[in-house]
């Protein structure tokens, strides 16, 4: 049966195919972020620049990726993802091709901004598709899509590294730029949003069980309404704290390894500690996202956040003690990437839980800008601290503290806040004059609280 026939028969029948298309597109853009560390040394030499100057390019990529996600999220919510993702594929390919022929920092920065725009469109679109097509498996499916972004570089880490070593960084950027852009374009035709009033089969029977574990809103909050709630800013702060530590390792892994001689220390199978860590880290980061998403569907979002953040803080603290030991470097960075990956399934799921699915793509796009804030700390910020102290240890201590703080916020602040909102019916708006309801939304029941309500019937419109 053709894809179109499957769509016409029942849109829900093809939702897993759409999810797979999202996974493929996310695999294709993973290198733009997670393979960056392989190019930093070559770029500093070829451009006659410092590590700090080159890392500004990484920060510009993340900022461009994150700052435009709310805008692209709005466009996706309004016009659908197919055309936008296909254009993004052109940007994704062109960014690495341009970086491959860049002879100045300005060109490198511009190429990274172009790549960030393309990656932001793909990321925002695919996460939005997962959130809207799978209200019954929100944490798991958002994690599967986000996991592809974390796991993708595991497939290409060694080939890129070998091409850089044998042919230089320019051919590697050109070849993989073409491949990545083509894959995104090929996946785009399969990406659509669910029809108005669509709900998955068996939703009514599953809804009560889901709300018992993970309270879900019976109202859809517009982006403007969302940013007037205190809950949003707590979530934003938590994601910034944890994203900083993960992004720091993503971008600084090779410089850290080189500092301690781990780029030449052979561990197993002829692979250095850096090469083996690069493979394990990407694999663990990808697996973490569906794993923690699935866990959170069963034990709750904030309990899972506290567990993962504490795990990451302990792993970073341990690495600060054993960073010069090759085996420990491989194992502990793998654990750090595993514990960090959860934020990309837990936070989009939490946003959709609290503020409803209708504007989930745009709302999470706003939340996702916290990654841009974190990138400033993780890229040039971390490099500057290292240069000032002549050691990576102070950076690691700060990272561990950020994770412990986020864990405390999740379990001792967010969880009681949500519970209080659900049981007491007391709102916590930042603006004492709530915005007039969107005429496209259903009426809000008296039990609605800051985007979360005591379990109540969900109308078709609320799931559109």
C-alpha cells in the first residue's frame, strides 16, 4: 500500500513512518554539533586562530539553531514541515561546504550560522511532529527523535576522523556536507502534522492512566501565555544549567583529551582513548533520550530529571579526579553523555504536558533557546576559564555544581510546584492580568492551573 493510500485510510497508521523520517533527518544533522570537536585543531591551524576564536563559531551555530526555533516552530504549526525541512536540508549541506572552503574566521562564522538555521528548522519540526502524533507515548517518541540527534555522530565519528587525518579537514567538510544535506531533503516529503481533531486510537482509555503518572493539560497555552507563567522560567533555568555541561563536553572533548595525552593513548583495538570515548559518548547520548523519556512516562518527569542530573553531577565530579586515566576517561565521559541526553526528551515532553500540544512546537522552541544561552558558557566561556586557570578542572567543578543545583530544583521546586497547582487550583502568573483566551482554543475549565489541570476530559480541539 502506498504512503498516500495509508494516509487516506487512517492518518494514524502512518505516524510511525513519519517518526522514522524524523529520525533519519535528525541523524543527518547530528554532525553539525557533535562532530565539531574533530575540526577544532585543524581550524585553529588553518585559520591561524586561537581555540577561543574558533569556538565562537560553535556558539554562533548553537545560537542560530536555538534562537530561530520559536519562529520556525510557529511556521511549522501554521504551514506544516515539508517545505521548511527541505529548504533546511539545503542550508545544512551548504554550511559544511562553505566551512570547507573558508579561509577566514568571518567565513567560518557565517557558515556556522547558516548551519544553525538549517539544524534549528529540522530539530524544531521533528520534535513537534513527535509531540503531536504521540500524546500517548510523548516521552518515548520525543526521546527517539532527539536520540537520533545524539546518536547520529556515532555512525560517522571514525570515518570523519580518518578522513581528516588522511585528507585534511576541508575534504571531510565537503563530502559529509553533501551527504547530510541530501539525506535531510530526502526525508522531508514524509513529514506532516496530524489533521485537526485527530486523536490516536484508544486515547480515551489511555488518557486516565497517563494523567495519573504525568499530569497533562486540558488547555492549550499560546506562547505569550506560557511566558507569563513562573513555571516556564524554572524549566528554562534548569535546562540552561544542564545543557551547559553537556555542550561543554561535546565541543571541548578533543581539547581536553589532548591536554592529558588521551588523543594518543591507545586503549583497545588500536583506538585511542579519544576515539573510543567519541564513539561511546555519542552512542550513550543517543540511547539516553528514548530511555529517560520512557522512564519519565512511567515514574514522572521531575523524578526522572532529578535522577539523571544527580547521575551526571557525580560522573563529572569523578572525572575531575580521574581525567588523566584513559579507561576512566572513556567510561566517565560515556556516563556523562548518557545522563545529559535526557534533557532533549524530558523538557519538550514537560512543555507539552504543561502547556498543551496545540502550540507545542512553538512553545518548546522558546524553551530550546536556553541551549543557546548554555552554548555561550560551554564554548568560549569554558575555553576562557581554562585559559585563565590553565586547567580544565575548574570548568568541571562548575559543571558538576550546575547539575546538582538542577536536580535540587527538579525534585524540591518543580515537583511540589506542579503538585500544588494540580491539587490547590492556585495559579502563579507573572502578570496579574491574564491574557484573553485565544478564540481558536476550547474554553478553560475552572480546574485549569498554570497550564496543568486536574484530570478532565480532553476535547478534540485541544489535541489538534
